[in-house]
C-alpha cells in the first residue's frame, strides 16, 4: 500500500488531495490516511495545506536546479 501511494503521489507534480487518492486507488480515506501519516513521519512525502507531494522527486529536481510550482510552497515549510 505504501508503494502504491508513493507512486501515485509521484505521478502528480502539482500535489494530490486525499479525495483524489480515494477515488483513483479505490481505498478508504481511513486506510489512506493511516498510511499517508506514516509516510509523512518517515519523510517519504510532504503535505502542504491539503495536498501531498513526493519529497524524493522534490529533492531530485532541486539537485538539477529545476524549479516547479510546488518548490515555492515547500520554501516556507
């Protein structure tokens, strides 16, 4: 389940809402929330406002000096 969530989040560069994950992955909000919370604690994803972002992709893009819309959001986190 963790890998499925990470892959889904990585495929959405502008972040993804929990409701979008519910619909696409066909999993309950409770189950997704539990796994997302664990991934947040482990630093595998980031949450800004109500959207989830992939931290590994963010770091990779920053190393290449590429700027994306969500980089600005993380600057204040």
